[in-house]
């Protein structure tokens, strides 16, 4: 089993107190690796290193910073196969997905940000003819980057890449159940020649290491992606030191199918978006609102397509759905499945788990017919392949039901009538809305929610606002500032 080390001040090392924790393969419960279990002591060391590196990195020419990002992309490419298998071993993403999506997306993020950052601009403001007024974008300083496990490498890189190109130094903490690819990135940070202390990578429990990062007086901003309840905790800790937080939180996303939808496309997207990555996507739809005229046909084809999904060992290239990330996720999903039955839903599809998959965190896809939008299946984020379908009379009814959620990450509308689609989208309280598409997220387009899903943006040019602030500079062109006290105080 290979050794994994954290990165502090340009050195690969163990945790200060020598602690270790196991990373479990969710396919069979075996130990995939052991990694350092850091404590607040390591956070102190990492923040000290990142603070020392602040000035040098901020004052490094942006073209040179971009070169380092491109070098990181190249190193990921060189180690592609190892990263694919590590990603699969630690969180169960099938190799067909980790090789087609996770690792290429991480490469794409670094390369996109390397280019995008170089076009960063500030504002010039015509405030007064005797002045030149501008804003200059400056990095926040030391940033805490706390990432989730559902796409372990790319969710970390989608924070690290903009933070670095904008001149911030970082403490990056990946999720405890899936830190291996991010720890490998620590090795590439050294190889890429990024100055010591600019990137520090720590592993350890969020409740301990994560909170020590958030509350540390030397951390200037935190960017967090994860569960909404953890997000609330981080926001409350940050409020104490009046620290900004970028928060990308959970979702309970809707998929609205109108009578005039292109049915083939709607069914293909429904199965893909709901069950890709075993439903462990912040953007996955888990509430389907389907208009009465197309309801029966959509539902029967949705179920038929779900039956064709291949579930099993994620190392098999034919596998479409692997296990969930860890055993507790399976228990949570089973609780929701039983809850849906208790709440009177009709099970349209959902087989018992076959014997050969009892070994791991597997959950079979489940589709329920739902009669009440207020039940937990329609309210709470499950993060598993478990969805509800609800029959609506009209588009307006669907929009109203979508907005009953406390979440507001994303939604899609399926219709041939784009005008009608746009009118519905106008009504939806979400950060991203698609017409005839769902789950299409690329570096060029902004991603982020509303309400309990958070408010900040990742990706696209808008992400630069999360990793810089505008310093306002006013230059007076006159010899005197010309205040209205002038005459009274001039002898
Ligand atoms: P969690 O919120 O459980 O964990 C996310 C990260 O936060 C982990 O690194 C975790 O560490 C850390 N953490 C946990 N508790 C604290 C704390 N008290 N203080 C500081 N850090 C803490 O999320 P998951 O990893 O389970 O990821 C799934 C969630 O992420 C879902 O809700 C999903 O919707 C959301 N998500 C949202 C996205 C978006 O763009 N809106 C994108 C992807 C996911 P540890 O692992 O050690 O507990």
C-alpha cells in the first residue's frame, strides 16, 4: 500500500501528532489506504506557512502563476491511470466515469483557470474630473478550501485553481473518506515548482481540522462545498470573526416534464441526471414533476430505462453505477426508501439488493410515485439513486411545487416551446435552470445556488469575484483635496 503524506510549507510530511486514519473502499469495505489524521497543530503550521508565502505569490506575475497551473494539469495527465484507479477505489465512482469525467475535468479546470485568470480586470470610474478612480483586484490572502467527496479531485481543483491564479495562498482540506487524489496533488505541487507554503494540504475530520481552519485568525476567507447543515455551522463560526465564506451547498433539484416534451430526450436525461454517480451529484434531480398528459408514458419509459442500468463493481468498465461513497450513505438511503413507503408512495421500481452487492455501500435505483410534495422524499437531499415522481396539471403548478423547497440549486424544464420554458424559468428560485438539458456543468458556465443551496458561484468568469476583492483607489489630480473646511483651516 503506498504512503500518503500531507503537504506543509513545501514538504510532504506526517501529522504533527503522528495520527493516521483509514480510507475505506466502499465496494467491499477493505482498507484502501491510511492517511495522516491532522489536528489543530498542523493547521497552525500550515497557516503560518501560507501567511509567509502570501507576499511572494501575490507579487508573482500572473503569467507565471498560469504556467504553474498548466504544469499541474500536465502532471495530472502524466499520472492519469493511477488517479483514475485511486478515485474509483476511494469513493466508488465507476472507472468509466472517473476516466471520462473526474480526471479530465480536473485537468480542464486548471487549464481553463490558467487562461481565464490572465484576463482579470478591475474597474475605472468617472467619479470626478479632478480624480482618477479605479478598483484593483487583490487576493484575499490565506484561503481555507474545504471540499466534499462526491467528485474528490475536481471539486478540490475547482477551488484551488481560481484561488491560485488570483494570487491567494491556501490550506486545502479534502473529505476524509476520499482524500487520496488530492494528496497526490500535493506531490505535483512540489514538482510544478510552486513556492513553499503557497499550497498546504491537510487531512483529518471536518469537525476538528475543518473547524480549526475556519476559526483560525490567520485564515482570511473560506470556500466550502458540502452539506447545507455543515455550511450553516461554518457560516456561524465565520460570523464570529467576520470572515467571508463562499458556500456551495446541497440541493433538492427538480425536473419538470411538460406535455409537449421531446420524450426520448427527456427520458434519457432523467435516467442519466438522476442516477449518474449513483445520484451523488449536487445537481442531480430527485423530484420529477410531470404533466398529466404525458405522465403515464414518461413514467413507464423512465422505469424501463432505469432497469437497463448496470450496477456493480466500479472497477468493471461496463459498470454504470458503483456503490455509494461509504456505508453510512447506504444506511441513510435505506432509511429514506423505507420512509417513502411509510409515507404512502407507490414503488414503481426498486429491486432488493442482490447477494453479490451486499459486500459494499450499494443502493439499487428506486423510483417512487408521490402524492404529497411535503414528504421527506420530496424535501430532503438524499444523495443516492432514490427519486420521486409527482403528477401535475400545469406548468404553473410545477413551478409552485419546485419553489416550496428550502433548496434552490438547479432545475430543468422539458418542452418544445422555448418561450413557455423561459416563462417557467422566470418563476423558479434556483441558481441554474436548463431547458431540455440537466446536469450539464462545464468550466465556462457559472455554477451555484440560492436559498439553502448557498449563493456563491464556481466556474466561469464569475468565480474570480470569489477569490479576489476590489480595492478602490482614488487619485486626486489637484494639489489640494479641496474640502469645504479649506478656508477655515488655511491661515
Ligand atoms: P460534508 O458537508 O459532510 O463535507 C464536506 C467537507 O466539509 C468535508 O471535507 C468535511 O470533512 C468538511 N466538514 C465537515 N464538517 C465540518 C465542520 N464542522 N467544519 C469544517 N469542515 C467540515 O459534505 P459531503 O462530503 O458529504 O458532500 C456531499 C454534500 O456536498 C452534499 O450535500 C452535496 O449536495 C454537496 N455538494 C454541493 C455542491 C454544489 O456545488 N452546490 C457540489 C458537490 C457537493 P470530513 O469529510 O472530514 O467530514
